[in-house]
C-alpha cells in the first residue's frame, strides 16, 4: 500500500454521513484486463465502496455481479460507448442490469456527434431514445462531459446546457466531469449547483496544466487520432485528487449541498511516479480526509510511514489548493 502522510490544515469534528466514494475502473483498466477480480479486490482494500465499469473485458455479467457481491463493492454505473448502444441497446441494458448497476453513462462523443456538428440533433435523439429504454427497464441514463460540450450553440447556450434543455431530467442525468468543466473555463461548483436536479453521481478528477493545449487533451490518452505533443508550453497532466488545480474543499462543500450519492474518482493516466492503483489510493485518502475535516489538507508521499532514511520519503510534498 502507498504510504501517504495527510494532515488537515484545520481539523473539524466529523460531519454526518455524506456522499460515498467510488472509482471508475477505467482508472485501472490495464489492471482490470490482466486480473479483473483481483483488481476489484484491491479497489476494495483501498476503501472504495463502489465502482463504475468501463468494459467487462469478456467477463459474464452474472459472474461480475457475483464477484462484486463477494467482495462487497456496489456496482453503480457503467460507461458504454454511444456506438455500442446504437448497435444493441437492449443487450447493454440487460448486461448492466444483471450486474446491478443503476446508471448507464454516455461517456464520450465522437467528433461527428458533438455539439456544433450537423449530426448533433440526431445524437440527442439517439440519447433520448436510449434513455427512454433505460427508464423503462428501471435504469437511468447519464451523460459524462468533456470540454468540447462548452461550445456556443446558435441559441447562445453551451452545447452541454443545450443537451439538458432538450432532454428532460427524468430521462437524462448529469455525471459532471469536474476536470473538463474547469478546463473549459467554467466553475465546477457553479455547475454542480446548476444541475443539482440531475445529479446522483459526480466525477472527481484533478489535473495540472501550464496552458491550454492545442487540440484535445484527451487525445493524449488515445481517444482521438493525431494527438497533441506535450511540451513545457502545453503540458497537461492528470493528477490524483488534491494534487492539481482543483479546489477540493470547495467542490466537496458544493456536493454536500446536493443529493449526490457518489463521488467517483477518475484519473485517465497515472502521474507523479505512481501506479494507477497508487493514484486511486491517494485520491481516496485525500477525499476521505477533506470530507471529514471540511478543510484542505497537506499531502506527503513516501515509500513508507516516514521512519526510514530513503530519499524518496521526501518527494512530492504538496498542498491542495
């Protein structure tokens, strides 16, 4: 396990039970591909209570449910590509209902489906139709944003707002990705409040950037062809929660003013010399402390609990904003 020393800047008495912590398994996708059940067990050992799926890696849905029950993890939701829904929405609904998920999430839009394209109205029609099928089956459809939805539409609204103005809240919920909200120049706390009536889950993601990158930053993780090249001027890096530009304490205060049940950690790529599981563990520990104290925390990462002479014990000493 990762040795992390965390101390609150100003501790408060623990508050009443708030939102629970989960992780999207995309964060540890390579580990899931190599050892599906074993990775679920490691996620549980960190302390996470729930998981969001990002593929089943060929495993039978009934077996996945059995593993989650055995390990004690709540299967909350699943990211499923829109084209996979278009191919067989009935199978998608059946598979994830079998597992016990409550939500199916549109995770990403291909360039031709995005706001500002001729096909966007067709995209919205597809999402609405799939959301109606999900609702009929006792599930709910959610939409997970990036930054490309923050393009201005002809009516003057952003594409994300246009989507939610078009599809009613009883059909389509919001899974706000707070990294991309902030990266798009918007205030994550304001968006949490704005769509409180659509939110049961939220994606807590942190990042560091020295400047806006040319092109899509998620092209760096293989989502698009022809990604941008990192340079000192356009550096973009996903970070464990509390180690980047997000104001964690402000976000959690905003979350507590809503009915959000689950804070779902996502980190698209590991960073800071840590493995994906170590990043997930650090995010969990930071969130746990900030949820308890209500304040920012100091974080020191080392190879042990601080009782050795290893130089690595002194690295990565940072403070959350």
